[in-house]
C-alpha cells in the first residue's frame, strides 16, 4: 500500500514540477504578458475555450477578439502567452527587426508538406534561399509570365461562359492559378486532373490542420495529435507522395531535356520563354548537403503561395463586386477606356494603367483578409511602444484585424476602393500609417510573390469583367469565414456570370 501511495504521489508531483519549471524558465515572458490586457481567460487553460469547436467557430472568435482589442495585448493558449501586436508602429518594428525574423515554432506543423521552404525555414536558411529565388519573382522577370496569365485567363472565361446558372467558381479559379504557377514559376508543364485534385486536397486539409494545431494547445503534443488525427494525416501523406512523384518525374524530364539539348534551357513549350523559372535556379544551384533543405520544398511552397492566396482573393473580390454593382461598372469603364473593345491579350502597359482595378483588389483583401495572421518569435529582447518583449516571446500579427481599425480605415465594413488612391491616403484626417494594411506582409521577410499575385489577379479580372457582368444573391454580411493558412469562405460564393 505504501509503495502504491508513493507512486501516486510521484505521478502527482511530476506535472507540478514541470509546471513550476515552465513558470520559472519563462518568468520574464509571463510577467510581461500579465501586465497587458487580454480576452477573458481561465486558470491553466487560458483562452482555450475560444478555440473549441470547428474551424468556423474558431475563425469567428479570432476575428472578434483581434478586432475588439487594439494595440498590444496577450492571448493565452493554455498556460502559454502569445503577444498580439496590431499597432502599425509596433508591427513596423517587429517586421523589420533582426530580433524577430524567426517564424514561430507553430510553422513546424507545416513542415511534413513544405519542409524548410521560404515560409517555414529558419532565418539563416531563409536568407540564403530567398537571395537565390528572388530573381524568379523579380518584377522584371514576372513580366515575362504575362503571356501565360493571358492564356490561362482565357481558358477560365471560356469555362465560365459554358454555364447558364449560378456557380461557385472557386475550383475553376484554383485550376487557373495552379496552371499559371506550374507553367511559369515552377516548371514547364501543366498538371493532370488527378494531380490537381491531390494538390487541392492537401491545401484544404493542411490549412485546416495548421489552424487546429495552432490554437488548440493539446494538439501541440505529437502523440495526442497522432492519436486524434493519425488516420487523416496518413491519408494526406498518400496524396502528398502522389504529388511528389509527379514533381520528381517533371524534374527528371527537365534534367534529360537540359542534358540532351542545352540550348532549350530557356524555352517555354515550343516558343521562346526568356523568363527565369524556379527549375532554372534549382539546376543552377544543386543541393550540396550542407543544410536541411530540398528544392522540392520550395516547389511546394510556391504552389501553396501562388494558388490559395490568388483563389481566395479573386473569389472574395468577385462576390464583393457583385454586391457593389456601381464599383463593378466603374472598373468595366476603366477597362474599356484603357483597352477599348479588344478581346486580345493584355500588355504590361494595360495592367499598369488599370489603377482603379488595383485599388479594388487591395480593398477587397482588406475587407476579407488574405493571410489573416502571421506569427513570429523574438530571439532577443525587442522594445515596442508600451513595453519590451523578452527574448523567446511569441508574437502574432493579426493582418486581417489591422484592416478593420477605424482610426486607419473609417467605416471599415464598407467596400471603398478609393481608400487606396494616393490622394485619399494623404488627405485622410489622420494620415494612414504605411504599415496599417499589409496583405503581403512587409519587411525583409515579406511575401516574395506580391508582384506575381497582383499581375495574375489583374489579368484574370480584366478577362472576366470585359466578358461578363457578375451577379449574386450572397450578401457579404452573411458570409461565414473559414480560416486556414489563408482566409476562405465556408458559405458557398454562388455567382452568375452574365455575358455582356
């Protein structure tokens, strides 16, 4: 009996000792967090009740507390504090400081699929490969992709023209975005329908898994995650393996092509293609085994970045324009003024002249969010406006909520593309902070594909709006959001594309 009592006592003491050890090791972080405002929290579990339920419920709660609280505050994921910074001045410090270049450990949850790509890599590795990949997505190189953007956009509008009823175009837009990135940045060839389905499944499942593990602290423990999600994870890995087989075969085919005909290294299909692709960089800088990096990690990262972001942004923009027909008409008038009645390919000059369309894209991303949150880790003490965050602090930047701050965006619930006109930004009662809205993040570790995404989205929208007027019965206030890595809509975004 005494032995059993001793064992029970030891088992009870172990979690107490571990908890006290945690409190002591992170005492400076905990002391700072306790001085800041936070949503209603419970002992030990913190704000965990906010994150119980499905993705839609979690998303709704995140939007509520990140828009209600301003400046710097904390949330508690179990006993662990996360500092939430939404003041533009603080965000500017965080995104530009060498102290906060590291991504938070939660990005490790994505590594089974994208390894140490630019999104998840440690800062030292990220610096090396960002420098190597930057020429691929430099504006002067992205300009070379315009012919591909025109081709995939024409294919998309041909598909939309076949429908006579309301449709949800998300899947067609996804295929368009995937065809574009595969034919430009990543490789030479488009993917089969089955491989596209595999990629779509992985993006959907991986995004949900990431948010679940990010905010449900018990899923941070690998054995608990494997117990609850093990079968789904195995299924996802089968889809992943099928995709990787296709990409590696593409790689081998490309290597054979280069070895047999070196002069074809810079060709796209059967026509000259002067643009530089990720494959060009991969073959120029083959792996040397000096770090834990594989080029296929960058391939999967590029696919994630160039599909989900574009799909979500265009889907929300189309349903928003259908709710604001006066804005849609104004964009169509601008397109006619710049291009006339032409149904031909767009030029770079055309895209640069479509400024109001650019404002509408930015305003839609502000209204709905694209990358809703990013999470960084402080490697050294970092001084912000109201306090100094100790080394080891976890910092969440709510990009979506920042676009809803009334002091920067009066009447944030309204869709007003004019907000992004340079004169409007300067003439506002309080001059808008340059870090008030960051759809592509900012600082040295910003989104490398901003130019690619904006050029792609503008091209697709022009091809759609000069062929169709978009209508819908979906009201913006009825949309239920679903946070993955990117913000999506759980509500079907049914649209009617009426020929003009």
